[in-house]
């Protein structure tokens, strides 16, 4: 035991009853085990894992600066939360996230700015802003963009894309297209990234192309889209999580409706939206047609990575024009490489069953045009096509926000994957505590130790036989100097080290 152990063990070691109580609060429902060094570890949990078809990473913004969309904060700003989320997903997905964003790749980020700036002062927003309740927040866009650039993508190969509704947001040739006074913060995010912005409503002949949906389509054999969506190598969807008056749920796949130019998909007597996507003729049922169209849109322009902004969002509809629209705070950011699985987690958070054949609709539109109480579930349709899974028991949920999701069942009876992992700690930088997650495919002896930057051992966190599964512990660095600390995991022949930055 180190000198620090001797100094602090009596001060910090709780009784077994108190330890279980505190750990249960921090990681509810997880198994407490007795082989921890007790000094700086104040919560520990274990969750058995199994084989899954998809992984979704989720982080909880409660009581962190990210909950008010602070961008860069060592205590857990949006930048730190997004980095934690995507690095964690990358580790569980064997480097597939970082592989998307290598040097030379062209990347489009589709955001969600439904309804235009005229709705930004609507009283139905209450104490929320439009960027909080309706639109993808600029801090989230900037954080994802910065991660992509840091991973290797040149800023000139990064494109923020959206169908801009009104003249306030029209692209006039500048890299700052969201209004000269930057009233909503999007211009500042784009300027900080040094990236491009493309208005997907641009229908000039030089900027549009045709994308096929393949042979197994529902309503559209192809779509006319901005050519940037064909030119990029990687397509990222960052929606604001919401209910939707026609599709039941707005998430990464429903966000695709805004990928086609609105002027080309309007129809008579339904020109306030892309009516052609909702029903080709008056006899079509929107509640069948729109979910099918969402499937077609994904076939034309598949989503490689979904990152969902649900820190603050809305129930009752997609915008203030919906009768029961109501801003809420869900405290969540989540991401996945399978957009169907990712959106299924979003459905769960919004109180919907992603595996059901249909979704309930939240309420009629303000003009009373919505007449159905249910709509076909596009996640169910896509799962049937083999595009992704909407079965919660097949989705591995990882991260410090797993408790935000209910009814995610473990899939029993199938062998777990054979990979050891020591995940990036969160928050990082931290003050004074941070969460460390590691994974064992089989039970075995594990040593988890903290060192200072000179290699001097500071503390042994875990030493002994550990069961298979996901293990999460929270470490407190009180009594230590600010600086870089190394956490090293040794399990048989496996060894991995992560850097942790303690900033007082």
C-alpha cells in the first residue's frame, strides 16, 4: 500500500453498508465486489455482458456544464462529453469510428434546423431556446466536428449540411451562412471549425444529382439531392431527439427527410413541407407512406454515424407548430454506428417501443390536419430489411448514461466477444473524480493501477480475480497534485494504459 493509501484509508473507507449504498446510487443495479483498494475508489459496479448486434454509447449530462450546453469545460462540457462518447464507441467497435475519419476522407454532418428562424421566439418554447428544444445545438455540432478534425479530416473536407428554410440562413457564398449577427451560435461554430456549409435546398443544376435507392425500395427509386451527399465518403446525422407528428419519432433516420431540396418535393395544397415524401397523392395514407419514405432515404444516403442531441429536447411533436409540443430535459447524448439501434435507444428515452410495428402519434398539428393516432414504425421496417436492429436485447449500451435507458435486456445463452478493453476515463480532464470503465471477456486476474507521469505508482485500484463483464469504478484524486496520471490495466498478456488529466 502506498503512502497515500496509509494517509487516506481511514478518512475515505466507508463501512460495507455505506459503500454499497453509495455505489448503488452511482451505478444502480450493478454488482458490488470485494477486491478493491478502498482509498480513492468511491463507487464500483459490474455488469455481465453478452454478444450484441450493435453498440450504442450514451453519456449523462446531469450536474455537468454540458447540461446547459457549455462547450469546453474540464468538469464535463459538451466537447468533453462528445469526445468521451465517441472514443468509448470507438473502443467497443474495434476502431471503426476513428477509421471513418482518416486523413483524406470527406465528411458531411447533417444537422436538424426544422422550421426556420421565424419560430425562435414562439412562446411555446417557454424558458428554453430554439437551439435547446428544436434544433441541433451548435455546441454539439462544433464538438462532433472538432472530434472529426482531430481524428484526421481536413477542415476543408468537412461539410455541415442542412436544408435552410429562410433568408436569414441562406448561404450567400460566405462560410458564415446562419445570419451576420450569429443570433443562434451556428456561425461561430462553423468559423471555429473552419469547415464548409452547404444548403441542401440549393436546386441549381450544377449542385444537384440523383441517388438511387436500389431495387428493394418502397416509394422512390431515386432521390434528387445535393451532389455533396454523393461526393462525401462519410455521412453523419446529428438530430435533436423529439417526437414527430407524422413519424412518431425524430432521430437520426427521420432527420433524412431534410436531406432533399424542399422546392423539388412540395405538392399542391401541402407546400409547407416536403409533401411528396408524406403522400404522393391525396389517397395515400401518410402513416404508411412517410415511414416507408424514411427507409428509402436511408437507402439513398446511408448514415455511417448517428450522434443524438437529447440534453434538452421536446415531447409532443417536432416543433412549436404541434399542438402538444413541450420542451423537456433528458440529460443525454448518445451515438452509434448502427442508426437503427441508435434511434431505438432514442425511442426508448422518449417512451416508445422501438420493436413495435407502429408508433403512437403525439397529437394533431395546430391546424388539425393530423387524423391518425398511430403510424408505422420505420425502425421496425428497417429491421425487417436487415439494415439494423431495433431489438433492445441485441443492443449493447455503454457509457456513464446507461441508467437513462430502461428495459435494455441482456441477451443470454450466446458467447461473449473475446476482447479486453480499458476505456477512456470520463470526465477527462477531471476534478476531483473520474469514471474508469474496463471490460473482460472472461474471468481472470486483473491489476488496475494509477501512476504519475514519472511512472511512480500512486494507487492500486483493483488487484485480484475479476468476473467477466463490464466494470465501472469512480476514482477520486483528492490529495494529489494537478497533472497527468496514467491508469494501467494488466490482465494476463493484455496491457493498456490511458492518460487522465487532473485539473483543480
